[in-house]
């Protein structure tokens, strides 16, 4: 009688390796791995995603004859692939947080901090506003679909047990840091330039009208100008986030190729 439900132990080993890569990505990815998301949801999403991807993979690299040390090396490699990918994505999105800190320092909100529910860390007010706006824009642009597709595409470029970082592995993260700093300056540029002009105008007023209490007028005026500039620059900010999402997809492909 034929075995209608065949089972091989190497299939379980291969699934655990797939689950290691998928879970290490999902736990640290923005939106999917937010700190306020229940742990049961993360575990369930990781298990279901791994189960969907697993039948499409080539598991010849996994053998039942492997010893414990070989299995541990494969698990460590799969975890490194997932963590490296999630770190690169978070590194690029950190440009929004850096830009928010720049803006808050210039407006005068630098000493006001709130708790970010997605990370559990203390951030400034404008940083929180830009973070929430970025998450909503990423959802509107289907970035969560792109992240899940990136998890699936990683197995096409990097099969199970294919973690072999090359010379360009570290260079990708260095370029990511440079790109994040450049992007943060570009995001904060409208507020920076506007407040620079406003501060120059306030300086001229203080010189021409000495009776004016520049400190009493300057702080609320600076906050008003800064908030209005942020509001008017939101359309450009949404276009920038969309461009950032495209760069994120390209960086993920480069990272996978660097780990082959």
C-alpha cells in the first residue's frame, strides 16, 4: 500500500532553518515586528510564512546525516541573513528619526520626549509624528507586501545554507549609514532653510525695533513657522518615502547577493 502521507526527518530540519530566517526577519522588521505587536502574532505570522514558502524550496542542502555542529552552523547562518536584512531596512528608515531630531532641535522641541509604541524607545515629538506618518505611507504603498516578497526572494538568491558573506557585505552597511544621513538632511531641509530665514528676519527685527521682546515673540513664532512648514512639506515627504522604499528594495537585493 503506498504511503499517502510520507514524512522525512530532513523536511523538519529544513523547515526549522526556513523558520529561523523568516522569524529573524519578521521580529526585527518595521511594522511586522513592532514592539506593540503581540508576540503570538509574530510567532504565528513567522510560522505561516515559513510554511507557505517551504514547499517551493530546494532542500537538498539539508541531510539527515548532519551532526549537531553542522546544524548549528546552518541555523546561525540563516539567523544572520534575517537579522542583517532587517537591520539594513531599519537603518534606512532611521533617516526619518534623525530628520525628526534635527527639526525638533531647531523648533525647540528637543527637550520634549514621548514613547514610540513601535520601538518602545523615547523619541522627540516631531520624530514620533514623522514615524507614524512614515508607517502609514509604507502601508499605503504596500511596503509590507514588499517585505514579505523580499523574504521569499531571499531564498531564490540565497538557498538554505547559502550564507557566505563576501567582501562587499560590510560595505553595504557603510553605504546604508551614509545614505541614511544624507536622506535625513534632505528630509529636514525645508524646515532648516525656512527657520534659518525666519531667524535672520527675527534678528533684523531685534535690531530695528529694540523695544520688541524678541524672546517672548520668537519662541511661539518659531514653533508656528516650523509646524506650518512641516504641514506644507508633507506631499514632498510622501514622495520621498516612496523613493526610499524603492531604494530599500534595491539594497535588499544587493545585500542578498553580497551574502552568497
